[in-house]
C-alpha cells in the first residue's frame, strides 16, 4: 500500500472515530465480535421470517404468530448491536455480502420444511445464538466493557426464552406432529 493510500485510509477512519475510554485492542476485539453477532442475528431474523412466511398445517396460526413475535424480537437487537460497536469506536456491518461472509447461523433455502422441523431448527439456532452471545459477553467482560455485557445479558435471557418456547412447541405428545 502506498503512503498516499494509507493516509487516505487513516483520514476516512478518523472521520468515523468515536471517543471512548476503551483501549484500541478492546475496540478492535469487541467490535469484531459484535459484527459477527450482528451477522448471526440478521441470519436468524431472515430464517425466522422465512419460516413464518412458509408455515403450514394444523397449528398454522399459532406457529405463524409465534415466529412473527420472535422475528420482531430478533430484529429489535440489530440496531443496538450496530450502535454499540460504533459507540465504542468500532465499525459494523456494511452489506448483505458481509453478513453472508460472517454469519455462523446457517440459511435454509428449502422449498418446503415440515412445521416441526422449522421449530426444531429455529430452537437449535437460538441455542447456538446464546452460545455466540456468551462468547461476545466474555470478550467484552475481559476488557471491562459493562455497556456491552449489560446488553448481552438481556439478549441472552430473551434468546433462551425463544429457545424454550420452540422446545416446548416441539415436544412429543398428542398432536405434536400436526
């Protein structure tokens, strides 16, 4: 990279710099963890809406409404995650392509998925998201970033609740496979 390119890149980054008392390595590591989390949250949001739109069967109304409610809750995390990264002087997601490159929650492009399989897949994805959020929490906690850890603690609880509802919806018993 030429000196001219380096200077222009530094100038662009300076325009987005946000004052923070966190050290540069904390900003780098926490914002990177938040970017990955944001990619996963967007992936889970789209998958939840996909299943919401393509739900069928005897429990259509209940499952359709459950997924809509859960999608709203998932989407509500996106802006605070991105803004948290910016508040601490980092950057966030720029594009759908970046989401695709960074997401760890897998897509489901199948034409048809059985309702119980949708619920089970979303349950597993929410459980995976809890694990990811705990990892981000550990990263933020290691740098003393209580702002990020506080947000994550609420989202972990909400995500565990979504996983629990999905688990209960997939339990065996009369009518469970309808």
